């Protein structure tokens, strides 16, 4: 993780994308959209070849990990 990474700031930014797919590079959202395909296309059009994607849960949802 980058030395200047701020977890609270990252969480607040991600909350803006509830129920959307996002592409991340170095903990920054580089593309967002309603489908995985849309996000991949946007990220690649922006010049990114390597990025992480995930569906952001709604901000009012809670997450409880099950089992290990």
C-alpha cells in the first residue's frame, strides 16, 4: 500500500459508487459503470491495461465474512 494511503478517504470515495462496478489502480477509481464490461472498456480506453475490478456493495449494506 502506498505510504500516503488514507483508508478513511478511500472508503468515503468508494461509497459514492454503491451498486456499481469500479476499476482500481493504486487504490484510485479509474472507471465506474453499471456493468463489468462497461468498466473494463472505460479503463482500457483510458489507457489502463492492469487494474482490479469489483462490484461495490450499497453503502447501507453490512458485510459479514463467513468461514475461512
